[in-house]
């Protein structure tokens, strides 16, 4: 059995990879938030809107927006570390 050389990722490369991943996740959450906003607007436009469904979607949307805000703060911090050290 041949031993394979283990390639190690530099700290800067790892942080850049994590930042790229965080940007993708933030974009995914923003797209999902937009979709939920459209769905909520559609439900509210119905003649007899399902208030429970709307409330559940609004709660999910608020949670998602809070997650985006938190992720953006973390990404900003990570990008500062990268710019100062890499």
C-alpha cells in the first residue's frame, strides 16, 4: 500500500475558502428570504388568508434575516483578518 503525501492547506487559503463558502451561504439565505417574502405576499393576497401559515413563514423569514446579519458580521471579521494577515 503506497502512502500518499498529505497536502496541508495554508491558514490564509483556509480562511479564503471559508470566506467564499460564507458568501455562498449568505447569498443562498438572501435568495430564500426573497422567495419567502413573495410567498407571504401571495398568501396575504388570498381572499381568506391562512394566518397561521403566514405567521409561521414570517417567523421563519425573521430567523433567516437574523442569520444573514450574523453571517455578514462574521464574514466581515474574517475578511478583516485575511486583509491584515495574508
